[in-house]
């Protein structure tokens, strides 16, 4: 087995990744053969596959941030995080019935599908992202309403809406305005 320069320069490999999360296409551009990428994700090997075409350059349990970065790499350059991840970032208590999915908004023409821990929502009304630490996020009002649409009972909806006003600083008018602009 011939080893390329990438195998001797682990720091450079991590520098081109997002906290250890990288696409197979990026690895190939760095000189890692596609076959080697997937071979290094087998049990007992040093990497793991997070999503189709997205790898973690570590065999341990991924952090929440690595899962978000993996979702964004999977979602593409126009993807925006919304829902529970954004609510938690803003310090809101998200009801336990919420899933551990990373919810992404992508432009309507985008042809990717939900998979693994990523929930993809195509939309004609992409919000202007607010970036925090390199993570593009939907505005809080949009994220709260996107998460509320995932609940099937009224109690978690009430709890999240109340929490977003009391703790998140949103006004009922801002939520109503966002709701009117939506579907």
C-alpha cells in the first residue's frame, strides 16, 4: 500500500477540515484516494463516516459541533441550521420531545434528502443567515417556528413559544410576523 504525503502531515489534513469533519471530495483534492477514505472508516480504523460523503477524522464519538459541521457539509454551501440547534444556542429550553436531528434549510431546487441525523427542509423562503462561529443559523423567530412545526402536541409548542418570549427576548409580534410570512 502506497501512502501519500497526506498520511505524514496530519496537521495539514485537520487544517482543511472543519474541526475534524471533512468531505470525501476535499480529501480527494488533498490527495487521499477515495478508496482509502472509506477503507479508513472500517471498524477499528482511525476515521468514521458521519453522512454520505462526509467523514470524521477521528474514531471517537463526534461532538455536537462536529455533527452540525457534518450536516452543513452534507447540506451544501447554501444550507442554514434551524430548529432545536439554534434554539439551544440562544439558551432556550427545547422540550424533550424534540429530536436530536440537525435541521437544515436548503433552497428549494436543492436535490438532497434527509439522512442519518440530518433533517433537510427545502424552502422557497430562505432566511438571511446569522453566523456564529462559522455556523450559518436561521434567525431565532424562524428557528422557533421551524421547531414548533415538528411537534404533534400543543404542550411542547406552548412551552417553546413561551420560553422564546421570556428567555429568548422575542416579542409575540415578531413570532406572529414570521408566522404570517411562512406557509
